[in-house]
């Protein structure tokens, strides 16, 4: 899973073979959380309050780029379009 951002000890990753709603993973120490990109809503896991705030603020700022990245990778996976 590629790391797409790092800040304050938080790793933001995207599994490009994941399906379902566009989302990203945030890892902070032993904490792991999954966020829906479009709403920047926590959909699985947890983070400490300060890390949660930083990740949601970051995701709101980069939402368009995250969605573009998700769509580009999904498009590359469609048969016959490589």
C-alpha cells in the first residue's frame, strides 16, 4: 500500500486494489483508521483526538487530489484500458 503523505508521525495510505467507496487509511502508531474521501468521515477504526483533527483537516484540504488519485487508479484497473 503506497504511502501518499506523512505528517506529524501520521502515515496516509491508499490501497488501490480496494473496492467500495473512495477512501484512504491513516496510521498513527498502533492506531489505524479509514476515511471516506468525499465526506472526510471516519468509517472504520480510530485515532487519538488530535491526530483525528489533523487528518480530517488535511483531507478536507486535499479532497480533490485524493479523489483524482482514487479515480485514476481505479481507471487503470479496468480491463483493456492499460
